[in-house]
C-alpha cells in the first residue's frame, strides 16, 4: 500500500509527528489494520459501523495525544516516537480486541467447552 509521505518517513531515522505526517501517514497506519480486523470479524452491519466510528475517534485521539506529548516534552521527542512506534503496532489489535471481546474470545471459549 502506498502512503503519500511514506518515503520521507522511512528515509529518516526519526520523524517528528507534524500535521502532514499525522494525516497522511500515522492515521492510516493505525486505522487500516483496525478496519481490516473489524471487517474480517463478521459482525452485524450496524455493530460494525459503530465499532469503526468509535475506533476512528479513538485512533485520532491516540495520535493527537502523541503529537501533544511531543510538543510538551520536546526534549524527549525521540523517545516518545519510539514508544509511539510500539503503540501503533499494538493499538489497532488491542482496540479491535476490546470492541469484539464478547464476539471473538467468548465464542472461542464456548466452542472449546463443547469439544471437551
């Protein structure tokens, strides 16, 4: 998948989260895996839309929090970016798990109980 500022991002060792990077790289990087996980889960359409909307809002909040922290603690910007790198990998999965726990985990446990 091509992301417009991806070349700039990957060519630098540390990239500050500015508005251009935020909207064209960081937002899609977190939201696209979340959308894929939600759509692959096979939920009702109404529930899927609610989860996607809530996930979008939380993804924006998560990314904005990183931008604000980088501005407030400018001297620790590089360290915050490394923490964010770990968070952006785990965030879509954890968000999906939080929204679909009752559908995914509970149903898996119930199917395992039936096998015993």
